[in-house]
C-alpha cells in the first residue's frame, strides 16, 4: 500500500539523502536531461534531480552524476512541483476518493484539500470519518478539512446532521484534519451567532486553518468576517471583489469551476502589477465528464495561460503559494530536502504531464496510473434517501376559492431576487404561466413532511423535468418542472435508486445517474460515471430554452444554496440567507 504521507523526519532517511547528495551513496532515482521550473525565482534552468525515498536529495547541474538505482532521461522536459488543489469537493465529481485519485494523479495533481461537507451534511460525523478512511493508501495526498456548516444555513434548511462547536472540536482533534473547511454561514459570522463563534473559535484554538466562503461580502461585512479569524475565500464574483479581498489580506482560492471569473482575475493582477503570494488555485466543483475530458488543476493552468497569465506565475499559485497557505513546508518546490512530489511536463503551455511522482514513488506515466489502488473501502454509507414515495398532488399548489392569485416568485438565474407575478387559478390549483417552473424540495433524512415549494422565473420554457439529490448544501431531494406526474416519477425514481440525478419527459425517464453512496457518489469507473452524467447533463440542457452561460445542471444543483443572499427554495420553504426570512405561503393575495 502506498503511503504518500510517509514522515520525512526519519533520521535514517535524512542520513541517506545527505550521503547521496554528497556523492557517498547513489540516488534511488535520478531524473536527467530535464529543466527545473523554479517557482521561487521564476527561472526555468537545466538541472538533474536525485531522489532518495520520499525526499528530493539533490538538484544539481546536468551530467554531474550518473549513479542511481533508476535513471530516467527526460529529454529536455520540465520538472515542476506536484500540483496542489487548495479547495475542492470530491463529491462534485460523483466518485469515491479511490476513483478520484485514479483520475487526477495522472494529470499531475498530487495534493488536494478536501472539504467533505456534502458527505457531512448527509451522514454526519460517521460520514466524515468514512471519508478520511477512504483516503488511505491512495497515490493522492488528500488533506481533509472539517465541515464547518452542517447545515450551511441553520434554521433555513434541514440536512442529515447538525455540527456544533463540540463536533468541530472533535474533528479538529483527528490528526488527518488540517483545519476548518469553508465557513459558509456568513450571516451567522457577521451577526456574531453563538454557533458560528464557537465553530470558528474551535478552529483558532486548534492552531489549524480556518477557511472561508465570502460570497458578495464587502465593506464592513467583509471586515467583520475576517475579524472573526477567517482567512480565505473562493466565492469570487468580479475584478472589484478580487481586488478588495486581496487588499484586505485574504488568501484567494481562484477556482476553475467558475471560468467566467478568470479574465477578471487576470485584469486584477495587471492592475496590481503582480500576482500576490496570497493567490492559490482550486477546482472547487468539477463534474465527472469535465474531470475526465479536460482535467481539474491541469485545465486550470492551461486556461490561465491561454488568457495571458505568465505560466510560471500560474504554476507558482498551484504549488508554492498553495503550500505556504496550507503550511506544508515540505511541498511546493523542486528543492533538496523537500518531499519528492514532482510532475514532468512537455512544456508550460499545454501542460501535458509525462511523469508523476508522489513522495518519491513513480505513480503515473504518460497519462496512465502506475500505482496500484487499494480495494474500495467497505462500509459505504448507503441507503441515505429515507423518504416515502411522493404523489403528483405534492406538486400542486392549492389556492381555494379564487380565480387569480398574486404570487411571490424567485427570479433567477442571472440574479437571484424576489419577484411577484399574477397567476390564474383553475379548479383550486395554481396554473403556472409560461416560462415558469415549480421547484420542490423534499427532506430526505426521515422527515416525511410536505416539500418546500417555490416558483422560478427566468429559466426559459420548460419541456421536461429534472431531479437531483445533489443539492448544495443540504442535499435534499429537489425536483424542477411543470408536469406533476413527471415530477412524481422523477422523485420516486431517485428515492428507489438511493439518490442521483434524473430527467423525465412525456411520462418516462430519459436519463438517470444512480448515486447510491450518500446519494452523492458512485463506485462505478470514471468512464461509466462520466457517460451517465453526460446523458443527464445533455437531457437537462434541453429541458428548457435557457441559453445562459451556466449549465442547467449547475443551476439546479446550486438552486437551494440558502447561505447565499437572495431567495432560495429549501425543504422549509423559500428562504433568504442574508435576512433569515422563510416564506412558506407564496400567495400574497387572491381574487
């Protein structure tokens, strides 16, 4: 079994490395005829690199040594530090950690900072413990953060667990946990709620990282958020937002999952005439077909360079800056004494990975994983959709004794804001106007209560029904559509499947991705998951006439993120993350 976290303070290992560097012993592995990307100085210079165990023992002029157990001729290729993903959710790729590692290690990613708050929201502390155990023995270093917001919007939604300060203290006591994951309850932090104060202070007391989620925070609210002790953010929305947060001293985790913000980031760096060391890169949420087809961090680097960012600056953000942020002095540089996490690229333009080393182990070559994977961890968290079957009546809005009604609606997705609209009533039920749809959110954690309902505007004309148990961040069961029969069909299909995503049209399921692990993950191969997801994504894309820049799948999976400002439908009704308002009766007046 591979141990990419093997200790570097072993005296014998250090003794061997010193002797090899001094020429008294051969290297275990010697990389020759390559160039080193020095992300500290910004240089690319010819050098050979000698490895001993998990350590880089020497970076020296080419051709000066030829004594090693294994010699690898790089023929002019470039040696870089292993890529570090500063913030991500494996659950968004809908595979287990084992399958995720199999996919990203050949792409050059050797370390990820995983916030398993999706699993935490579904399965509580037992789920987080399972997540940690599922990372062991993999060729990928998975550093786990303790989910801070379970649920993300307390009182506005119900999830499968509730984490308080005591739960946070317990998770932070586990040696595998590197800090507090993204603090999403912005309202609670800024208002000084007891719960969030206890959670953040537990992180500060532990001496570990405290990470943030500061969407749309600015001015005094941003200062208050940071004064609580929260250090980072990835919820970037504009050039002005990026500049304010950098100038405030925040560490930014620039994410590739929201490509539309990257040109703004480049413009912000131009205005500053530098890329601050407080800028790191992350994937955040990558869907399975994108992960397989384009890659995660590797796609991030390619995209930034294509937008005009200096390749060495981009690489520094993905390596040294990230290592400094997560306080890992053993990572982030190709230098003697550091951990031998290395990637060999053909060049720094298209970033095609040729070889990958993790803790001195040759784990991938030319896009193929060389390292053996352990078997899938037993005790998978299954059967987490605890919901009785639903009926078409659950999707009808009763308005008795009326011909018309003024309804409070949710206008999205370009902006999320409250709206009002007059609608007809027929036989005691609301008639949805064209270009509107019903969003229904069912609690799936044993509360067989009626769904939270909201009417959405701005999504185009609907011709199909979409359902999902991937619903940030409570991951309840949500169904979007106009046909009550099809909506019930989708909901019951997902209940029977143990969770997943589905699309129905004209009385039949046309696409289905079962996700039986926590209602979030599959144990299938990455190719199968990508194929099934692509089928759902394509069917969802034709469910409406929406033609905006964000995919329909991203819209539906984020439509219930109640911690964010503006109205969002949860299992409790229509809620607003910044005001704390809950609307359970959308009817304003009738006639």
